[in-house]
């Protein structure tokens, strides 16, 4: 039977580290996932209002199959600058893509990223021409390690999940035959993560132990298709986003990693209602570190890993909001 990894974090996948950085005055932050070696990456953009960087480079058939890091950031369009800081630091370390090595020619770090909108959360955004995100990206990279804070941390620091505090969540799962799947997510959704009239999470059927409170669905729950519970009211365009990374140590091809991301998107639908709205910028990155050979038949393995990625992402979403509620 599959079970969570040692830390129940995406960093249970060998070789992955995560760093968080926050600007408490601006109520915003950045999270960075860094593989020890360049890793195969893909992306699925599901929301109607995404904000991304270098996602076109991840399309099948393009030149680059691997990335040096992935950045999740608050700050809307300003937050895309966080990846600039990460790229500069990794480039200075000699990391990145190169068509050929030549003296005096720097490598080009590939840093896909996605942003969420936290500009109207009450923090002091009077930064003028110097938003903090380049600095926050560098700071988050410098803090990358095996453990990291959840809840009001990193890219989830200023997030709102429906009408309640959002946050940064993570979870993992290890299969009987030794594959590890992990997820990390910044939850800033329009929809509600809880059942109407209850504190139980939509993701409750996928919970392991009491990782987000252990509250079951209410016995008297009657589903109303038009009752969204604790969703945000009167949404403004571009103000809602759930951005996530799902990863595995299985050695997947770019096409297989794309399928992993495509299947993992179902985890958002299991944990948030409504989801993928016109004003949501929902994005899921898929990542393969390639540490463990993929077993045959490969299509069956991808189906297994994709389903685990979806349920693990649902757990991570609920866990991020649960941990934020505790702070």
C-alpha cells in the first residue's frame, strides 16, 4: 500500500530542494523548487487567466527538455521577476543550457515560473520602480533545502483560498515498488476548498491520517450544484490562481511528463470548487528527476503515477490552507 514519504513533502523525492522567501510588509513571497540535476519538465495551463514565464519552451518538439528550477511567486506580473533573480544566481554557478561549451559564453538557466495575484491583500505594495521579487527569488534559492514551511509561507504568504486564508501546501506518496510522487502548491483560488456549511475539505476522501485535520464529510451533506460555499464573491479578473508542481523520481520522457501534468490537474478539481474559472490562472508543472528506471509496461506506470499525482496534489491543496489557518 502506498504511503506518504518521510516528510510528506515534495522534497521526499531525492534530489529536490525547496526554498521560501517572504516580504512581510508587502505580504507576498516566492517559492523555488531546485533539482540537483537538470530535470525533465512539462506544463498544463488550465485556468483562464494565467501568468507564466518560459512555458512555451516546455512544449513537445522544442529545443529544451530539462529545467534548472521552477519558481512560484506572488505579485502578479511583478512576480515574474523572481525567476530573473534565480536565473542570475544559477548562471553565476555555471548552471543552465548550452548548445556548446565555449570560453566566455555563459550558460542559460531554464527557469519556468507561474505567478498568482496577491496585490489587493492589504500589504504595502508601494514599491515604486523596485518590486521585491528579484531579491525574493535570490533569497528563496539561497534557502533551498529538504524541509520548508507550509501555510503562510513562500508563494502562498499573501494568498487567499476563496474567502479564507490561502497558503503553500505540499504532500508526497511512495508506492510499494519504490516510486515517489510529490506535489507543492500555492493556493489562491476563487473557489472554496471546503464543503458548504462545514469545515471539512473537498479533498477529505484523499486525506492520509489527519494531515489536514481529519474532518470527514458531514453526514447530512446534500450537494447543491449552485452552492459554492466559501468561494470569493464578485471576483475581479486576474485575482485568483492555484499554481502547482507535481514531481516524480521515475525516469520519464518529456511526453510522459506532460501526461503526468495533464492527469495531475484533476487534483485541483478534487480539492477546489469551482475551479479553472475564466479569472483563475491555474497551472500545473510536471517534473521528472529520472532517478528510478521506469518499469514496463510504461503506459500503466504513467497511469499509476498520474493518478497518484492528482490525489497528492488534492492533499497538498487542503494541507496548505489547513496550515495557513493554524497561523
